[in-house]
C-alpha cells in the first residue's frame, strides 16, 4: 500500500468506489490517463498502479494460460438447455481464474491471458451455419442465448461485494460472419430484426446479468462502425439499457476505421472517433494516438476522463486496489481439480444430442464380441478442445472412452479411415489410402462407430483455421470428400453403423439419416468428451441434449451468407422443413405431457404470466427432460413467421414420476415488433405450446409426439 498521505484517499476502503476512482483520476496526468486505455495498460508506479493486461478469454474454461478445466464448447453447453448448470460452470471458471491470478500476481506475472477480465461469453446469434465462429455462441435463438448468457455471467462475476471475475459480452452488435472480409463488412439490418433477434441477448446480459464489459465487433452496422457509434454505445447501451461497465474494441477494430471502413483518414482521427463515441478501451495500438488527437483538438480531457473512469471502476470492482478481497484465499490448488473434471463430464453428457436411434442404442456390451471405431475424429484430441481453450491435464478421445467402457472382453478394431480433409492420410500415399483398412475393420465387428466431422482447423476465426479459401467459415454444409468416401464404403458392407458427429455447427446429415442406425452429435465436447459419449452409447447415461441450431438439408436452402435479414433464417423464420429442427433431441426415456394451463387476462399490465404443465416419465429409465414453451401470434403480418421459444426448464424425473412444472413467461414475448423496432401489443389470438420439442411437423414426425397447445383468444388476453 502507498504510505504517502497524498494518495491515502485512493486506497481508503471506507470511501465509495466512485470517490476512490475520482480521487485517482484527479491525481493522474493526461499521459497517465491515456496509458490506461489500451488492453496492455501501463503501470503508474508513483500511484501504485501495476501493469495490467485486460485481454483474457474464458468461453468454456480459462483459456490460453496453461492447465485448466476444459468444458464443452459453448454450442454444446447450449444444447444442454441447463441455465442453472451454466451458472455453476461460470463459477468454476471464475474460481480457476482467481486461483491462477492470485498465484501469478504473487510471482509478478501480469502478462497476456493472466488477468481477471474475461472477454466472454460470445452471445452473437448463430444465424447461418456456415459461420466459422458459431460454435463459440449459444446458438440461433435469442431467448435461449439470453438465458444462458445471463447465467454464465452471474457465475463468472459472483454475488459478493467484489466481482469474482469480470464477464464481457461480445461482439456488439449484429456480428456473425463472414469471417473473410470482416474488417470491412457492413451488416445491413432492419430495426425490426435488430429488436427482434440481434439485440435481446445483449439487453438481457446488460440489464439482468450486469455484464461488466461489452466488446464491439469489427463490422459496421448500417454504415457506422460499431466501435465508433455514439448512438449504439452511449445511446442504446448506457442511456437506454443502463450499462455501467467498460466498452472495449475487438482486437484491431479501431484500426479498421481508416484502413478498411474508410470512415476516417488516419489513426489519430480513428482514436478520436472511437473514444468520443464511448469506446473506453482499445485492444490494439490506435489509442497510442490519443494525445495527438487531444493536441489537435479532436478530443477533450473530459472525453479521456470518462473512459478512464469506466476502466478504473472495473478494476476497483474486481478489488484490485483493496487490501484484501473475499477471493484472495482461493489457492492454486483449486485450479483444475477432480471435482471440476466431474462437472466437465456432466456438461459433456448433457450437451450431446441423439439425432437418430432405430433401437440399436443403448448398446449392451455383454452382447458384443468386437466393435470397430473408425474415422478421423475417433482418436482426435483436437475435437475435445474447441477454440479459445485451456490445456486439459486429463482428457479422453472417443476411442479412449469406448475402450475404457468395454474393457478387455470386447475386441476393438481402430482405423483412422481417412484424413479429416485431405485425400490421403500418409504423405505421398494414394487417394483414400485408409479406406480398405477401415472396411476390413468394419467387416470383423458387430457394430461400427463411425466418427466424422470437423475441428477448428476447418471452422473457426479468421486466421486460425486452415481453410483459407473461406476465411474459417464453411463454404457449404458438406463433409470433406475423403469423409464422404469413407462413410459410403463403411455403410456399404451392411454392418450396423452408429455415426458420431463432432462439429461446432450444423452439417448435411442426410446420408447418415438414411444409412445410419443411430446418430450422436457430440459438438466439441471438452476434455471428458470420450467418456461422456461412451456413457451415452452404452446406457450409463440417458441422452438429453436438444439442438440449439437448425440442421438443414443443404446450404441451397439458405439465403446469401452476407444477407443479415432474418427472412428464411433459423427455425423462427425458415420457409423449408428442417432435417433436424431446433429444440429436437431423442432420449431413451419417454415422457407424457398433460394439463397445459395458461393464465389469462390483463397481459398488457403484467411482467409475466404463468404456464403450467404436468410431465410424466413413463419409461424404464431415470432421466432428464427439457420442457420447452413456444408461442405463436396469429393474424399479424408483423409476427414471427413460425413460433418462438419463450421458456424452458430441464427437469429430472425418476421412472414413473410426474412433476408439475410452472414457468413464468415474460409478457413482452406476446408483443409484436414493428418495422420501426418498437415492441407493441396487438389484439390477436395466441397459441402457447408445451412439449419436449418445437410444435413443427418435422419434430412431431421425428419424436412421434405432438406438443400440447392452448389458444388464448384476444379478448382473454386484455
């Protein structure tokens, strides 16, 4: 602690945070203030302020800083539809982040990826399955995304006086590809689509989750850079939604103002535009020009003071200038623990989605003599990681999980079968050099596990993936040709085939649907993914995941990738029948829904209305069900084309058990959104559905069950 009385007020914990930060700013020179507005903020030794690097990541575990628990990629966490568990996962990640921070601070290691400001979660809407970064998100639905985002933020930030860690929602706003050209891309979006689809998750995470940070994207929105938009940052975020934290640019985004968007002529003008618009912190180097912008009269000192106030308040809320916080005693021993690994296993089990099952699953290992585990992802550690990942100290591939489950009594035949995307496995070998081996393995087995898909070399962030032709996006929804050849060869021999698909996005699974006996979607399942898959395949765990995105038949059904209109996108607006719909997933259990009841009257005067339904497990398994509530507004041209998810709850049911489920639905879900982007009431009839899936005909066909529905007449609503 600084002993000089001149600085005591700043360290005086009896004062309010606002008083302490104001005192600090009063004592800083203009140069010192400017030095705090870059992600690698300088130390100010005379004030006792250490160097701090703001850039850290925690999408599904503490990332890029060594040993940490690796949970499933966010798209898999979304498939769990388990908001309560997302909060628990967030708390675990914050514990590991604090454990690392406390240890590293003691060693004066304050480098990149060592701080408490986690630039997570990514709550962009996964509007198009071709987007490479979609697996970082919670899927295509704004309601699901908002609920999971709020829960994860609460877990990360905690509920004590000080923040356990600081969450930062990204990428504001309307940012979901393409990756190639993202530095110059202009997202053209109607006010209706912004209010109805792109903004709700951000609004919920700011208002309810109290997210400490918001990151702006690389793009322009309707012609205006999102990191240089006074209307978006000061107007919408701060004045309308009440955001009180810090706003940070995506890395290099402010440089794009003059280099790619061409809205400024040089870095000095770019720094001034961003800072005056409300972008407090620059991930990058453009804020090195802040003082020059000030000297040219493009910035006032109060512009700089406002940004410094926001970033120093975040550090204050983290307790960085307190003598002690409630989190200082979290030791390094609390990082990467067996208890956390167990949570990662549960998360992986909840995340996996059973898309098809002709009755072959669950397998009885005592009836098997041999199995074949085939495919480029069968023994892949890359699929366990996802991206923005930590380093797992315990991990299990699918092959390892199956081997661990069946033991020595069942012979396992393993073949890579094909390269993930090249035409051969071995350099200089002929095309399809592993297919004959794979066929030989399959011929000798009672059942084949065919492990296909992608990894983050083929879908991810610009610059991170190998598919440079698409900038890490997918050009279509097809498997690489080598994998197509492999699946046709293996399925052609007539043995039972269980497809295990590991991807971060929707693929064309029409071949697997026609020729496979079962299909299990694992996503990128985290360090315990192999055990989780084996547990489901052999019946130790009942599958319960539901799709957070629509699986289409092919990319030909989709609009142009660069078009941001929601027309014919996602389950809410699509005009074709899905292959596998949003909200769909099979179980070994069977559930019956009865007695759907909806509160009526004065909806326009309430914040919520209650929906009640009874759910019974009539199967021979103890298992989880995900109760889903959808709404369709009838008779209005402004209503969502199909229907919208408005509530959900994961429930555990023992064999034969019935539970009465009561869910509060926000009444704003029953409003239409005008072309001007305003939520309004219309006197229309409303259908409310309750079931284990959407009420679309494809889901009904696949599940053999129709959700319950109640029509509430307009006169009963008001």
